[in-house]
C-alpha cells in the first residue's frame, strides 16, 4: 500500500479481514493534516461505521444543512442525511490505528518512483506483485496523471482558529462560497476551528501576484459574506496550497499489478464533498477485487464506470458555479427549489 491515508488504510483493513497482512508504506511517521477532506458526507460516515469507526466518537461536528452563497444570494438546503466536519488529522489517525490494529504493518519511507512490482523508496526498494497506489493528490514518478487544462485548478486551505462567533455562524452547516473562477468550502472541525478549503483557477493566483494570502484578502474584499468569515483569520495564519489538481480525472487503465485508489483513481471536484467517500470506497473495492482474484486492470475499468456519473455531474456544477451568472443561477434555483439541490447531492455520491 503506497500511502496511509483513507484509501490506503481502508484497503489495508479489508485485506486484513481477508487474512492478508499488507504493508502500509507512508512518508510520515506522524499523521499530518492533509489539505483536502475536512468534510465527511453521509456516505463516508456509513463506510467509517462499517469498519468500526464512528464520526461522533472522534468528536466530529454534525452538519445538517448546506448554505450556497453567491454574491448577495444565499440558499439553504438540508442534506439528505447528516454529514460531519472532521479534520484529516483525526480521520487519518483513526484509520491508520485501525489498519495497524487489524494486522497491517506500517513502514515509513518516501517513495521516489513506482513501477509494476516495485516501489523505489529513499530508504529501500519495496517489492510486491500488488501495489495499491494511494498517494492522494500527489503524483509519484512512474504513475503521473495527465494534466491538460490551460488554466488548472489549485487548492488553498487555511484553518480559522476556534472562536464563539465562528461557531455561531457555522454551527450545523457547511458553506459553499462561489466566486468567479472557483469556490470555498467552510465547515467547523472537531476542535471548533473552521476548515476553509478553496479550489481556484491558477490565473486568479497570478492576478494576486502569486501570493495566496493576498488572493484570499482580494476575494474577501469582493465578497462580504466570505469577508465576514475571513475576519477571524489572524494576519500570520499559515496558508497551505497544492497546484494543478486534475479535477475530473478518472483512471480508465493501469499498469499490471498497480491498483489506483482515491485521487489516483478519480478526482471529483471538491464542492461535491465526496472525495473521502471515493477514497474509502476505492480502497475497499480494490481489496475485495484482489481477494476475489481479479486483476488491477479489471478493477480500474469497473471503478471508472462507478465514478463516471458522480464526477461528470460534479464537473458540470463546478463549471456553472465558476462563472458569476452561473453561480447566481445555482443559488437562486437552490433557494427556490431545495429539492433540486438535494437531488444534485445524491447524483454526486458514489
């Protein structure tokens, strides 16, 4: 298993339950806090419970409603079932602990490249007939995903410190702020802080002189509701970023013995809130396929078919939302007919 995030750990858990003892290969001995994934959909929560991890046991913040905000418009829609705000640190820690507890062996090494049958690490070579590639949004040499967008998307994340005013504004809801060229999702985490994760076109960062904090301040100056949330951000707050995220990518094929999981299998636009579900489902499905004697190519084809509709619908919504008239239309329609917003949520589940 290359990567001990949700996809790799879920695969490891299911392999262990099939009486296999996989190796979890991860670059970090201490679990970090990945940029994406601070929201768990109801489908993701179901998958966690299936392996004995309850979101509420981890202190997750329950989320019942979606607020879609575009300019002066705000539309509210109830989620089909409660979701949760939970940091990747808390989620990944729980999943890694469960995988190791089930029997997986954790090895710390940074992968330099991957090829059929072998992972070249900084410390050693790791050989296996089955490599489950779960490196998230980061590519590994030898298994790079294509990027063809002339103005690619980038991810930016800040964590607003816990504050009573912030809790009052965000309690029980996830907010989706729509901008020209992107959007920001905001949701409370288990410690009362707020995860602010943005997906934006690279050209917007260029307009802000290449400075992520300047870009955030620029967006706040143009969008009062976003500015109200950013008022809780200290001037020296760290900004995390990742470039050239290939939203919409779906792996149709793979090399022999390399099972692509999570974002290496399918990258859904983050406004759908389904990235963690895709990660966990791909991990579980790959493990079950391997245990059944299927090959990696068959798994990849079958998972691509399952991921096609959610990603197609999420891409369509993303492209509508990133132009100002489209964002206003989405907010207006969602406000007038919340059932349509819930239908869109259902169509982007896997």
